[in-house]
C-alpha cells in the first residue's frame, strides 16, 4: 500500500535535487531549511503511514516566490510537496522520493474581504479559525469545518468538508476561484468572484481535490455566509445505531434544514466522556445543531425531537448558550484523541467512507458487526447528515498481526461502501493510503483519464509524486 516502492518508475533519472536546493538556499537564505527537525515536521505523522521527510523545506511569502521555487525545482526535476497545516490523514504531505516541501506557513494574509458580495480572498496558509476570527466583526463566517484547524489551501487541495457540510456543502462549493502555480512555474488563475460562470472548462474544480498533484495553490477566493441570528445545539441518545442513523435519514429526507448532525457510537461516547469530562449516556448518540432565527431554531429543535422520539430516541438535551455548544463541539472535534486514550500504546488509524444516505444505517451496522468479528477496538463517529462516517481502529504499530487485521478491515469497509453505491473516502482524500481503491471505485477508463491529466499538466511528475495516481 506504500507508494515508495514505485520510486524507480516515478522519479525522473535526471532529477538533481541537490542543485535545486543549493540554488534555493542562495535565493531564500534562512527561509530554506535542510534541518532534520524541520524536515521531519513536514512529513506525515498523523497516521500509521510511515513518515517520509523531504530533502528541504521552503517558506515562500507570496505567489511569485512560490512560482520562483517551482521554476527552480522544475529545471532540476526536483519533486515538490505542498504543505499546509499537516493535518491530512492519507500521507498527502509525505515525500516518498525526496524533494522540496513548499510550506505555506508564512502565506497567512487575508487579502480582501468583500462583505457585500459574501466572499474573501486569502493566501493558502490562512487557517479556518484565523479566517473566522477575522470575519466575526463583519457578521460573516466561513462554514467548512473539518475539525482540525486546517489551512485553507490544504482544505481546497483535499476537497475537505466536515461537520457543517450537510447544510453548507464542502470545499468544492466554497471555492469560487484559485491562483495556482503549475508544474512549469506559470501562474494560473481559475474562476473568479462571480457566483456563477459558464466560460470554458471548470479548472477550479479540477484543482480542488487534486491534492497538490497538479499545481501549488497560492491564493483562494472563498464563498462566505452571514452569521446566523440564533444557534441551538444539543445531544440525543438512541437505543441502537440503526435508530440513530434512521433519525439522521428522516431529518434530511423531511427537509429539516439542520446545520450539523453527527453520530457517535457507544464506544466513542464512552471515550468522549472520559477524555472531555462529559457525562453523556453511553449509547449511540447524535450531536445536532440548528441555525436560523430564534423562532426557526426552536421549531427545528422541536421537530427533530419528535423524529427522535418516534424512533425510541431522546430526550433531546439542547441549549442556545454559546459556551455549552462550544464545549460540545470541542469534544466532538477531539474524538480522535479521545479514541486514542482507550488503548494505551495504540495509535488511531482514522479512515472514512461515504454512502448514499438511504444506505447509511446498513453500512454502519455491517461495519460494527465487522469490527466485533475482527476483535478490533474501533470507535465510530460520522457526519451522518451526508452519509459520511469515520472509523478509528486502534492499532499497536509494532504488532504485525494487528496491522494486517486493520488493513484487511479497511479494505472490507471500502468494498462495503462501494457495494452500496458509495465512495472510498468522503473527505480524507486518496493520498498514498487509498490509491489501491481508486480503480474499483471509478473504473479503469476514469483512472486513465486522471493519469492523462496528470501527464499533461505535470509531464515530469514533480508535483507531489506518488499520490492519487502513478502516471
């Protein structure tokens, strides 16, 4: 499953990384680092995929500096690995063939906010929390919330989504336009600030989700939303996972405009109680949130409570107090670390799939049965309003048997999701970790089309090689 084994076929024989680094060092001085600690920080360490550090890390400050770095690397066929906040989960920021990591840590300018048009232009290193702090006084917010304080550039590159996706969509809906540095070092602008366009190919959507394999995102134009007048949130336990999933399904099918609806299975609730010091009933539970006016959120909460009660769930414990909601959603976002605390010495291996919402209960139930048969400790949490859920197997990295059991479980999970008309990943992306499943999901012709795009836009395969497809 690890891409480094294909290095002989992927890395161009004329690659001269050392000369590229020498030239970059001369140009950027201390903003080009070859120190071991910095290089190791710019490799994947979040999951069990082995960390593969780059040969150097560059810290540009603007689009032209990104272009200059890319031109030098392109001249010497040195691999380029874009790096945002490093929170991705499928090895996206690894450097299996060495090369130069382009960190966006110093590209944190909020270039413009057009409040009247509900859009903003930002550099890629701006994080979602920093952007929302900046927007707060304008009565605006950016809704995409993957949990981690990810960078906007990384979120665009992985087509991220998260807890608010059921109402506000994913990054493909939030990105209006991009400034991208291509593999030749040219600066390309896609899309714009207009809310719609039918002019030519949709290049913006091509780069959103391309995981740095087609170019480096250097600026992002985002769609914003007005802050809701009122927000209500709460928790609701259920007798079993199917009832909780069915409540989510009915909520969506009846058109209730819920903002967030998150599932925690009983194992995840127990972990969350211990880690975040909550006192929730240890049962499958939905975390919910409603946005709107005072009257509408009250009405939505009551209607959801009725749906839950009809399925044996409840009572719905809800609040409009910001501090209570913050505590609740902080606990939800800390789910990975809460799960990790369940088993000393083990490491979580977060994975996700997404299915049509009508198959959600079937997929989650089958997955729980599979976990029990496998003997794994693997809590479940999910953005069930759009059919996306995550499983967090806890594996001791030094135990080859556990690693093999976990890999086999993930393969069965993906097969199950595909069989039900779903996808191998709803929001984590392909990276290195899920390349093996791409053809089963899309078919050989579609994967070959992806390879053709990769070859056309990156003929020397220097842009994040070893991810998504091997050209």
